[in-house]
C-alpha cells in the first residue's frame, strides 16, 4: 500500500489548504504592486498615500492570517495519516510470529515506527506545503516579473538553470546517506534496548568493557553516517542561497543602471525587486524540501519493508468452530522445521489427549519440547492437519477463538509495565475479584502479593523487574487460569520455584482445572510425576512414553534423568 491510498481520504483538507495557500500567495504578490502605488503617490501627490499605506498594512495582516490558516489546514491531515499508519503498523506487528522479530530486532522496529514515521509525516505536512508554496510563488512571481521586464527576469533566473541540474544529483546523494544514517541509528537503538534490558547480567559477568566497546563501534557508525550526510547538506544549502543571490545581484546592478538612465521608473523597479525577494524564500527553502523528500522516501521504504513481511500465521477461514469445546488435543505424524532451516526440529510426533488428561513432556535441552508447545498453541505454524483441537486442525480455527481455547504460559515470562491486577486480567478484563483471588491462590502467588505495600495495585516495573523469577512465573500461571481455555500449556514455567511450591501448584491445578487438558513441559521430572502420560523427547523425537512408574522401570533416558535429578537434589 502506498501513500496515495492515505492521501485520497484527506483530499478535502489538502484541497482547502491549497486554496488558502494560493490566497496567501495572492496577498503576498499584491504587496509589491501596493509598494509601487505608494512610491508613485509620493512622487505625484503625497496627500493620497494614506489609503495605499492602509492597504499595505491590511494585505500584510491578511497574508499572516491566511498563512496560519493554510498551515493548520495542511498539517492536520498529515497528523491523521501518521495516526492511521502507526495504528496499521501496530496491528500488523501484533500478527507476526517469531521469525519477523528474528529479521527485525525490537529496537529496529521501534526506530522505524517512530523516527521513520515522523519523517513521512514531515513530508505530508511541511513537505507538501513547501512544494505548493514554491509552485504558487514561482508562477505568480515570475509572471509579475516578466510583465515588468522580461530582460531583467531572464538575468535573475539564469543561475537557476545551473541549480536545477545540481539538485537531482544532490538529492540522490542525500537519499543514500539518509538510509545509512537511519540504519545505523536503528542498529544502535536495538543494541541499547537489548543491553539495558540485560544490564544486571552484564555487570554480574563483568562484561561492561566489551559491551561498551561494541556500543562505541555502533556509536562511531552513526557519527560517520551523519558526518557524511552533513557534508552533502553543507553543499546543498549554500547552493540554494548563493546562486539565486548572484542572479539577484546582477539584476539589481543592471536594473539600477536602467533606473538611472530612465529606461524604467523607480516605482516599477522597486516592485520588481520586491517580487524577486518573494521568490527568494521558496528558493532557499527548496534545499530543505529536497532534504525532507529524500528522508521521507528512505523512511517510507523502511516502513514498507515491515508491511511487506506477511504474517506466517494467518487467521483460519473455517466457517464454524466446534459447538462443544471439550479440550481434546491430537497430534498426528507431526514433523516440523523452522523456516530457513533444513534440519527437522520435530519428527513423527503423535499424541492423543482426552479432555481433562495431563501430559508431561520432558527431555534434554534443545530436544524440541518448547517447539512442540508453540505448535500446540499455533504460535508457530504446524503442517496442516497435524495438530487438532476438538477434531479441527488449528489452522482452521479463527485465531481469536483458538487463543481462547488454548491458554499458554511461555518459558519467557512477559509482564506489562502496569499493576499486578491489570497484568493478571490481561485477556480477561471483566473477571471478578473472587475469581481473581481463586486463580492467584491456585498459582501460589496470593500470599506473596498481600505482603506488598500496595497489594494487587503494585506496579511491577518494566517486564516485571520488581518481582522475582518465581513470582513472575506464578503470576503468569494465574493469568493463564483466568484466561479460561479448555487446554493449558505450561512451557517450563516452574523452573524458578522450589520443588515444594511446584508440587502444591500442580496439585492445585489438578483439582482446580478438572476437565481441562493440561500439557506440562518441563526440564524437571518432579513436575510430571502425576501426569496421565509422559513423553520423553530427544533430538526432536519421542524416545519413550508412559506413566512415571513405567518409565522408571525401563532402562532409558527417563530413568537416567531421574537419577541425575535426585543426585543433584541430594
């Protein structure tokens, strides 16, 4: 989608702004003619100069009022377009999967959504105003100058021929350098975002020095990019002043001689000089307009790169969803590889969970457990027909309905910069206090919350920084309980709590979530001992399955992991 699509909706505002700007130019062009009449009145009959002076003052006031009105009228639609684009961009990113943020780090996305979008707004507001003002001023001013003296006009505009030839080359140089500057700035923003988020870890490992060195490298890239840009701009703006000034100086010399030789009267020459002055401002601002267009073109391309990244997970188009949502979960011959990776992350996975059953998923690190969890909730796209919820492939479910049916507590807990209560109610804003209290007690977080000075109204800070790892995990579990899905996926979200708390939480979940299908993904086997079935994964495959007692009786990976866990606990 290009910018014209947005401008079409604002054509009335831009048309009105253009008319007001044309009237502003008309008032401005009337001032030199009025000056001429004042001079002629002084030469012929000074007593008649009063009305002309009043007219001059009136034109100046009218020009000022029209100038303000035209700017307000033209800047307003630019703000509305900015608002629409930002809203569309945010909605677009909300549909993206992990691969999008692999291509575009968060800092880079933030830079494009703020700085680049601001450059587009400058084009649609001040940029369009500058172009229209230049066109109207040149048409009116040059016409008036030609009517006075075509010879003097040609002398005045001769340097502009050279100027036009240089502008195209300079504009191309600007666009290349603007993109380099914006990309360097986005890279630094992304680096800062990641570094500041992990500053405690950096300090704990004594990595301040290397991290600072890497920051300085990126800082230097911005400096070099901006210095290269500044040198081109240093050429552009003097050109916009010097060349027109040369033309004006030559014109004044030739015109002054013509006045002395009485080839042209003084009043007419003053009017001519005033018209030239009116042309000077749009000429000088032309360099600024070119810079705006160069920046905006580069910025819009960077925004388009985000819009062109199609979400891998599209909304299901199934006309109807199962009337009875029982929570049955099936996985049939599931094999999966991440985009761009030929190696299978999962291979030939088969699972069949009846409503209310609990499945434990364990295995070594990087065995495919979390990948399976993301596929069950369609945070990654499984092959069609391999993952079914209540008999319907997850790809055929409307995304909103699927998210309501499958509640997920991810491995990486994310809390909003808000109160505990609002974080808990995320996805279920209308839940009553009694239900909220029940969920927090089930997740073993209520007793912690009431020790805080503001209780449930406690601000958790950015990403929940004021809470411990275990408190964040238990808050996320309570949030998932309030979500009310028939399927609950816990992706290693009890790793930061002690074994006794873990057992109490799982016991609460079994009683509180009766009839709810639960998938417990864990690196700690103690979390799955009560599961109806346990699958043991290794290198993307299921290598064992059964109940806890059955797996302990087998000489396999599960028993070795169990013994190691017991030894570490001892």
